[in-house]
């Protein structure tokens, strides 16, 4: 299974939607609440090139984007393949 990282914040509907989609695919993920530690926000910004919005999702280190991007990958039939890849 792929290594999935998601940066979130409490009360974010898009974050909830993205996590529900990942869970429905049987994917485990590491979640970083950007409000719990300043370093999580800083790390997210570095990894995304400056994004300030959540969620921000990474699969095997590749930046996927946000909830809408994750949903588009699923609708296009590409998400399952990404989630089934082993980390390199």
C-alpha cells in the first residue's frame, strides 16, 4: 500500500471528505493537524510550494493537491492504482 499523508485542520469539511474517500478505499494515512503544531503548517507549506489551504494530500511523496483533486483522480479511475503502489 502507498504511503499517504494528509494535512488537515479541525472543522474542515473538505478534510473530512478527503479522509472518508481514502478510508473507503481501504487506505491508511498519516494525518497532521496544522493547528496542533506550527511545524506542521511550515512543513506543509514547504512541501507544497506555499499552499495555505487544507487538506493537502501526498501519496508516496507526490503532492496530489486537495480534496477536489483527490476526487478527480478517483472519478478518472487513477486513485486506486496510486493507492496500491508501494512506496519507493
